[in-house]
């Protein structure tokens, strides 16, 4: 892999994945090197997962699998409260319901006064007992990664998942919410790929009555896959319409992201934890947010010098693709 210093094109033997437009201007006022503290914190409770989804890098991850311990979690929450964090997302690279203390952790965050606690799940590990605990814990919202309306397409993408189990769990959750008159929000995400694009138009209708809101996104290159490997996931009708340029990454300015062992990372999809800028055990959240390494990561985007993270060039996970979606909606 080589990076052309003039155009910032990342070049592979089999093509060009992405062009970071050098002419784009990132405002110093809107995106300063020293940023205000964000309101959103994402915590990787575990990087383990019970599924092996086709487009997800988790199945290829080399990093040691682990679970956040209670002391690290409490330290993170205390630091977050000090800088005014309001929202806590309890997920990044793994399945949070694998964590044996997930409900204790949700409850702990709510008892500490954080306004909004949320998570994303594949939903396959839930059952009646766990669903009851969701309501008891005080969780504000839950999002299910579904990506299909049929057993065939869902289980082809969410490898190891069971469509009937997922459907029944969501149905049970919705019925219990209605019975309890709970304010829990229920969301579903549809990651548009070549294997499910034919079901996109019926997705909302299929889940209507169970889901409050459906979120549709085009599959992103989250793992620095080479062009030919990533392109097989993109629906054919969108291959020439997906925009692959952007001028900044919001994550470096609008949220703090923690790994299960207490490291600060710039990316919620940093599966190998190689974009780390500190450790909560050695440096407070207040100090880490604007430490020198974090400033270098922000400068990387502002100057288009991706030597710190060539992988950021090929990432399409945070790019607005509304125009491309109009083609299939």
C-alpha cells in the first residue's frame, strides 16, 4: 500500500479505494485542535461477539478478547461525570449482552445521573428474563442490528444468528414495553449490502408496529479492506454512486471512545485498538481529550496527512450517503 502525498490517494495493487480531497477546508473555529469536551461517551464493554457478520471486521480481529472490569468502568464513569458527559453508549466492537454485568453497568450509569444510556445489539442473546432486566435497569434506548426481512437474507449476513429468535425477542420486548408503559425507545438498523438490497423497501413495513424508528445506512469499509474485497458488499446499483470523500471525521470532536481495558481510542470501529491516545489508568479523561497525541490525530484530518492512520483514508463508515440512498428508496 502506498499513499500519494499530493492527492492523498491510497493505492493498492488492485485499484484505488478512496480519495481524501486535499482542497477541502476544515474550519479551525468549527474543528479546533483543542476541542471542547463532548457530551457523548462510548464504552466497549467487550470486543467479543456471538456472531460472525459477513461485513464486520470482528470475525478477523487479532486483538485479545476481553471484558471490562468493574473498577475500570467506575473510573470511566467518574471521569465522564467530571467533564459533563450526558450520553453513554455501551457498545462499540462487540456484543454487550455477552458481558455478565451488563445490567449492573446500565443501572450504575443511570444512578450516577447520566441523562441517556443506550446500546446496539444483535438481539440473539435476549430472553424473557433479560428483557425484564432491560426495563429494570433504566436503559433509555436499544437498537437492533437486523439487516433483513427474511430468514435467508438475515442469516446469510448475520452469520450465526437466528431470525426467529431475533423476531420473537423484539416482539416480546415491544409487548412488555407497552404493558409497562415504559419510555424505552426501540430502534432497528438496516446496513444495506449486496445481499439484502432487494428487501430494503419492505423493511420498514415488515418491522412496523415493533420498531419506533428504522435507520438505514450503506455498508461501510470499517476495516481497511482492499477495493475488490470491500466492493463485493456494495449493492450493484450503488457502486458508482457512493461518495468516497469527506473533509473530517466527527468522532475526533464529538465523542470519547473507550476500549474494554480502559484505553482512549479515536474510533468506535478501532477493532485492533491501534488508534489509541491514552489510558484511563494513567491519565484522566479531562487531560487525555486534548493531549498531544489526540491533537495529532485531529491535525491528521485537518492537514490530510494520514501517516498516523492510513486506515482512515479507506473508511466510509461516517460518510453521509443520502443521495446514494435515494437511488434505491
